[in-house]
C-alpha cells in the first residue's frame, strides 16, 4: 500500500471512529429521556462506543 493510500485509509477510519463516538454520545443522551422509550440493551453499546 502506497503512502498516499495508507494515509487516506487512515483518515477514513478516523472519520468513521469519530462518527461512531458522536452517535454513541447522542444515543446515550437520548436514552436518558423517557419519552423516546429506547431499548436499554443498546445503551450499553453506546457507552462502549464512546
């Protein structure tokens, strides 16, 4: 893998990790609100994603 491709692949993975963290934080915040009735099972995964 050339340096440019490796750098691009690393940036894509870093962006994907950032999206996973932001979605995890958002889900764990929304899970605290009772009107959404989100499943508690996914809350553990959201905390783990952070």
